[in-house]
C-alpha cells in the first residue's frame, strides 16, 4: 500500500480510473469523493470508484488529494480545500495545462504549495463521467509531472509511485515546455475537430454532409465529442501557446490552399509525403 486514503475532487473518467487502478493494485485502502453533484457521487460509489462521499473537511485529511476537474476550477477548489489539509497531505491535479495551474496553486495554497505536485496523465477518451472510468486507462500511457523547484521531493516520489502503480510511465517536464508541446499535439487538434464539425453543422444542408461522412471523418472528429466546458477552459488557460500553434496551422493550411489553387501537384505530393513519413515514424515508435 502506497497511501492509506485518496480523495478525488471529480469522480469522472480520469479520477475514477485512477481510483480503480490503485484499488486493483492494492496501492490505496480507501477512496473518498468530493463533488457538487450528490447524484454523480452516488453513481461513483455504486460503481466502486469511491467508498464514501465527503465534504472538504474530511477530504483534506486524506493522504493524497487528486483534482480531476476543468483547469478553470483549480484555484477556487484549492481555496476550499486549503484550510482543511492535514500535515503532509499531497495535493495533485490531472489538468491538461500546467503553468496556469501552478500559478493558481501558489495563490490558493500559500505555504502549503510545496505539497502540490502538478500532473497530467496523457490518456483519456471523448467519453466522460463515472461510467466511463476503467482500471486500465493509464496502462502503458505517459503521465507528465511538472514539479517546481520548491515542490517537496517526497511528494513527487509518492505521486510517481502512485501513477506507476496505475500502470503509467512517469516523466517530468518544465511547465512552460509542457504547455507548448501540448498546445501543438493535443489542444490544436481538438480545436481543429471542433471547428470542422461546427462549420459543417452550421450549413443549411449540413445534414446531408453528415449522412455521407464515413470512417475518415469519424476518426478525425472523434475528439469533438469531448467536454465543451473542459476544452473551453484549456483553450483560455493555454492561450499564448495555442495562438502560436493556431497561427502556424493557418499558415500550413494557406500553403495547401495555394498549392490546390495553383494545381501544383509536386507541392501537394511533397507536403503529403513528408506528413506521411513523419506520422508513420511516430506511430511505429515504442511508447
């Protein structure tokens, strides 16, 4: 057993899967759940994700508290939790942006910031809620930790052990570098999928387009089924890095448009060939 008690603030896909994996691994004895929705907490308890629903006071007495919620809610959540934290309690998160989360944690936790370990599991699904949780979600997947110079080393070590017990491969990154990378490889693709689906849906004859859409469209737009609230918060939280990537993508699309317009077959073939080679190289690398 790595920790005696784990508290989840957010009992959906990420939080619920973390709890299930740790229970299966025998890494935690009891899991507590905190949330705004009693009905959702009841479902989480019925599914075995949590053992009990509790308030902030009891959640703060857990050995480890995971925030699995939209990044925009980080600071207010930590302010609710901070007065109740017991000595040595570790607080961590699963947000897709890190620099803003670190800033929010410093503001909310004050002298307890050293116990905060910023984290980002690179695993998920377009599905959400307690019913989507599964024990193998993190198996073989990467989890990025972005500890600060004043983060307590023992807290980082414990979080590494917990994520490894859940089956994940743990790496550390600078928070700013993390946000730059994920603006390009995660946040931009989500925005592109949302934009394409929304543009087609706004057409007067949009139903006809969706009726004939097949597997390529389904694969490309799968992530447009993700939580709008979560991705709104991510887009705003990682604004600067995301704007840079959007500008680069628009430039790439303009180059494609120019090649199509000019009937430049060689330019199109060069772009497509480079992309195919890069994609195949990435796809065949070991995780």
